[in-house]
């Protein structure tokens, strides 16, 4: 009996015009999304490899290791393969960083990028599943019970020896399978487009992440369908159910995910970037003033230039050595002051992000976004790993400069005759393992599963107790 009822629900859904139109639209959007984002990824990869050669050529033209240390070398954000599915933070225009001996590196905005892309949400699988498929789930489920109650078919069904638990279970399974079908078709076509692409090379771990992200998407679809079925059981007519679900969809898909960060700004405010930059400038000025007091005028310089003319060659060499040591100490002090301020700002920013994440997790759509963007390494966690990778590369870069300058004498402004950077380390971001990414997002995946079970049980229990007349 259960299988018969499941088959009936599936056929009813699949043969309805609204399902055919909405399901076909979802498949079309998913295919277009993969095609467009695949081309965008191919362009970014080509730019990344060409820019790396350009930046290295620029570094070769500095002519000296001290100039290289001060000016640094530019590096680009490595494009992520998973942006073809979940664009995430890859949407940002901040794609280039300057890694030098001084100051903490960070990605800067690209003036060559098109800022219009920031005005609209990316039409990736995150948008299609979290917004479009969730709305389709409500369109399919809003009259699953309320509609049959209005038409009198529910009372007719219950006149047969059909247990209520079997009926509601069949409605859930049949409706969910109907929703899963267009998603699986879209996912399969997307996998085919990625597989036949010559520009994109998915590794074994990428394909594993692809499967995991698909399973997480199916859980979200189950959550949204369960919510729709629950509301359909509660209300007396289908029009009320539809309006209620539209309001819930706006709340879960739009309001909570977008309002969370603004609420977090009020709960845990942080200084504006401009204020942080001013604080850094003030602290650096204090350090520089202290240096000038010690070495300027009649300080250790022995009366300025006139005093230096009265010195012997040995005294001048000793003074130059002392000044170079002091200059290095000044540089380290400036870096220390800057790093302290930036790390304090980043710690407060992480606290604000955690608050925003906690608030927005009230919406299953937000939990879905956190889970799949981090699984695909296009989320907030990847941004943190990227910054940490930049700083690790800065330490490599500084060690390389020190090794090359080991036998150098003087201030290093002159060109080095043996200046070569063939063996200079290259920035490479180490990818996090899939197991590590899954462990980090266990909370969000479990939340989605809990949402699915809770709303299904709510619909199940409510139907057992509801009046079918």
C-alpha cells in the first residue's frame, strides 16, 4: 500500500504543469550557471598563470635584494575549481596581494574588474538550490494536504483502510522524490559539463566534494519540503498555505541570511578599516619620532654631517653599521606595532563573524551556504586559510632575502651584481583535505539534518491528530 501511494504522489507531481515548468526552469538555470561559471574560471586561471610570469619579471627588474624586500612581489588569489558550482567568496574583486618584507600582506581590489558583478547575487548552484529549489519545494507541498482537504479527496482516501501514518509518509516520500529528480538531472548535466571541459581539471578529492555537496543539497531540499508539508497540514485551505509559505520563504531565504551580519555589527561593533589605518599611522609616527630623536641633529650622529666629516674611516664604518642595525630594529618595531593592531582587529572581526554565523543559522538556507562553500573551498574558512598562507609565504620570502643578503654590506640601495631570483620561493596555497573541511562544517550539516527530521516529525504528528473534514 505504501508503494502504491508513493507512486500516486510522484505521478501527480510529475504530470502537473507547474512542476514541469518550474522543474524545467531549475534544470535550465543550473546548466546555464555551470556553463557561464566554467568560462569565468577558465579566464581566471589563464590570467593567474600569465600574471605570475609578469610579476616575476617585475621582481627581476628591481636589480637588488633590498629593493625586492621593500617593493615586494605581487601574487594573485589562486582560482578555486569549485567556483563553477558555488561561487562564494570568489566573487570578490580583491585578487592581488603584495608580499614584501614589511607589513602584513592582504589582497587588494582589482581596478580592472567589473564592479557590476557585486550588485547582483551570483547565479550559482548555491543560489539555485537555496533560493529557487526551496521555492519549488513550497510550490509542490503547499496543497499536498490542504488541497486534498479542500477537494474532499483526503476524506475519501481515509474512508479506505489506509493508516494515517502510511498516507503522510507516502506524501513526504513521493513529493521529495519528485523534487530530487530535477535536481539530480541538473547535477548530472553539471558533472558532464565539468568532466568534458578541457580548461578545468577536477581531482579525485574534488569529485568527492562534488558528491558530498550534492548530498547536502538534497538534505536542504528535504528540509524545505518538510516545512511546506507541515504548513499544509496545519492550515485549512491551500491559498492560506501558499501565502504562509511565501512569507516563510522570504524569512528563511532572504531576511535572516542578510540581516544576521548587520545584527552582529550592532552586538559586536568593530572599528572601521579607515580608523585602523589611522591608528597604525599614529603608532608608526611615534616609533619614527623616537628614531629621529636618537639619530637626528646632535644625537648619536656626532653633530650631523659636519661631525661625520671629522670622523675617521673606521669611525664612519662603525657609525654606518650602528645606523643599519638601528634601521633594522626600527623596521622590526614598525612591523610589530602594525601586526599587533591588525591581529587585534582580526580577532574582533572573527568574533563578529561567529555571532553573525550563529544568528543566521536559524535559517537552513544559511547553514547550507556555510556547509557547501566551505566544502568547496570558496567560503569564509578558505579566506582565512588564504590569509594564513600569504603570511607563511611572507616568512619564506623574508628568509630568502636574508639568505641572499648574508654577505652584503651597506644599505642595499645599489644594484647587486649577482642579483638573481631563479630560486625565489613561489606562492602556493596548500589545499585543505576534504576530511578537514567536513569536520569544520559538521555543525551545519547536522543542523540541516535536525531541521529535516524535526519538521517531518511535526508534519507527521500533526497529520495524525488533524481533523480531515
